[in-house]
C-alpha cells in the first residue's frame, strides 16, 4: 500500500473505514487513493468537513447480498452468491456494471462501486454509483447454464432495480448475451418493457450503437488527449493492451485507427506478442464468435508468439493500456514500463495499477490516466443509452461516437484543469479524484442529511 501520508483530518476517517470493513483489501485501496487526494479540498471546503461528507461517502447507501441457486446441465443444483452495492445516488440512479468472476466477493464489488461514484460524476451526466455481480464463473458453461444462472440472479435482483432507481450494465464476464437473459427475465417478472433498467442491451431490443465499443474507444480518446496536451499523438506509437475482452478489443481498434500499433494482448493464461501488429479481426473471431482462449491466436497468425504465463508489461511500448483487471500492474511492472520508454498509460480496467505502481508513474511524470477518468466512456455511453430509451429514440453511430468523444475530451480537460488548480499540474489522479469528489460532495450537502 502507498506510503503517502493522509491529511490529519482524513487519517481517522480512513482508520474507521478499515475497522468497519475488515478484510476488504481492494475497497481499502480504492478509498485510500481518493482520500490521499482530498486534503487540500477539505481546506478549501470546510462545509464538506462539517457535513461529514467523506464519512458518508465511504458508507454505501444500501448493500444487497443474495443466494443464486441454479441447475447445471447435469441437473445438479449449484449455489452462487449475488451482490449489488448501491453506493451513492446523490447525482442520479445507481449506475454501474455487474461482474461475474470466481474472484468476486464483497470487497471487490465495494471497490468498484466506490470508484464508480467519482467516475460517473466526471462524465457530467446524471448517474449515481453502484456495482454488482457474482462469484459465478461463466467460463466453460453452456448457453443454457448461463441463461438459468442469469434468470435466477435477476429473479432476486429485479426488486431492487428500476430506470429511476438502479440501472446495471456489463463488466467482466457480463456482455450482451448475459444482459439479454437478465432483461428477458426482468420483463417477464415485472410485465414491463422497461428499456431504461439495464444498459449494454442488444441493438434489436433497446441498446445503443457505440455502447459495445465505448469503453475501449473512450480510453483511447482519453490517451490521445493526454498525448495532445504534450504536443504528441498516437501516430507511430507502439502500444500494449492487456486482456482480450470487450475493453481490450475496442481499444485495439481505436488505437489502430489513430495511427498506433498494438503489438500485444493477453488473457489470464498468457500473452500474445505480434511485433507486426495484432490482427484485430482474428482476436474478434476467437473471443466474440468462438468464445475461445487468446492462446489459439498464435496457431493462426504464424508471425505471432504465444507466451504462456508471460508478463505483458515486459514488452517494450510507448503506450500501455491495462484492460483486464485490478492490480495487474505492480511497482516492478511500472518501473519496467518506464525504463522501456513508456510515455503514457491509459487505464481501461478499474484500478489496474497498485499504489506502488501509481507512485512510479507519477514520479516519472509520464502521462498517466487513472481508470475512473480514462474508462468513463463506457458508463457515459450507458447514460446516452438511457437518454435514447427515455425519449424512445435511437441515434446514429456517428452522432453517438461524437458525443462520446466530446465527453472524453471534457473529462480530460476537467482533470487537467483541476490538477493545475490544486497545484499538481499533469497529475490526473489528483484531477480525477478531486473533480469527481467535489461534484458529488456538493450535491450531498445540498440534499441534506440523507
Ligand atoms: P471481459 O470479460 O470482456 O474481458 C476481461 C479480460 O480480462 C479477459 O481477457 C480476461 O481473461 C481478463 N481478466 C479478467 N480477470 C482477470 C484476472 N483476474 N486475471 C487476469 N486476467 C483477467 O471484461 P471487460 O473487457 O468488460 O472488462 C475489462 C476491465 O475493464 C475490467 O477491469 C472492467 O471492470 C473494466 N471496465 C469495463 C467496462 C465495460 O464497459 N465493459 C467499463 C469500464 C471498465 P480471462 O478470459 O482469462 O479471464
Ligand atoms: O466499470 C464500469 O464503468 C462499467 N463496467 C460500465 C458501467 C455501466 O453502467 O455502463
């Protein structure tokens, strides 16, 4: 954990968070990172201290934990645990994805929900923060098993949702297929075609163009803005993108469109290194059509190399875009990246860099875009999907992408300017945490003690 000291008013608040949430390491990490940035804000805004905004913001408004029973293809009963943490609704209905992964426990959902509050605030759109999921492992399951699990999950969750209450979407292990099964079950139970209750929907049943691409495109736009602020661009840059899921795929696409070359991607088993540039159509065939493993890429692109168990951050690059999971870049990885000439890092994933790693990037003064700013394009486009659903309209790809691009530019500029205003130019961590916090905190004060 980072050694940076906390402001004397904030230290006891953090100690209380540790005491009240034992064993939730990722949640502690996410809270500490935000609190480390807020000392100067407390000086400028004594009303936030008086109204105990930080103490309140660290405590979820509501946490739901439930049993998810389902039957596998052999007829055997399986039990998983479901979660929805409704963290903060000062700015709008709870909004955030659902993660299905065996590593999921309350501490992961709380870290994600906590980050989501500030990310959603940065988008400038009316959405609060929440997150959910399950320790269900979708890998190797049949479509029938996925459907039965999703139906059971929604049979409990539906009572907590609503277009004005709580609006889930996808995250790791949850994409169009899973959202379809969940939307179908919601519609059946409630007898309402309530499009605005979920985002990331398919295009034939209320989804928005660009939502599938939005996180990866948005993260690439954010890095392009950071590079532009330094008089540079993606043109001719060698890039590395970890993961090979939704975020990674559309990051690769947009980087290639903007003139960069992605030479590596990965999954939890290994790394693909393609010095001549990753063939995106092949990655998409393997991941989106066949639902296979990235290792099989090297069997079909003979110039590429598969490194089982490899560390993607050992591959030299100008731009690194972690797009898999939390804490995938540690201090050592960050030092390797900087030593190898990395000039920019854009986080498609949530909290992919450890506190040590963040310190290395900030000390090296490279362009470092933290997840809650860089990957906000996904949830921002979810909010655009909600707008389209509310007006029973659907926008063109070009118009929706233009809106996403503007939003990412605005987030970049807000973080950049806030970092300057607080005396730490170029520090997007401070910029994102401070700007994201102030908007939510101001709304919480205005809404009274709730
Ligand atoms: P997907 O399920 O589509 O893909 C996840 C990718 O990350 C896979 O390649 C997966 O490999 C890898 N991965 C997941 N968990 C681990 C792990 N514990 N160790 C190593 N590799 C892992 O998810 P997304 O692309 O949607 O999400 C990726 C990241 O982006 C997550 O951090 C998510 O929170 C974040 N994000 C997603 C948004 C969205 O709109 N989808 C929006 C904003 C952020 P494997 O198949 O081997 O598990
Ligand atoms: O982490 C995230 O921002 C997401 N998984 C997307 C959330 C959303 O509601 O679109």
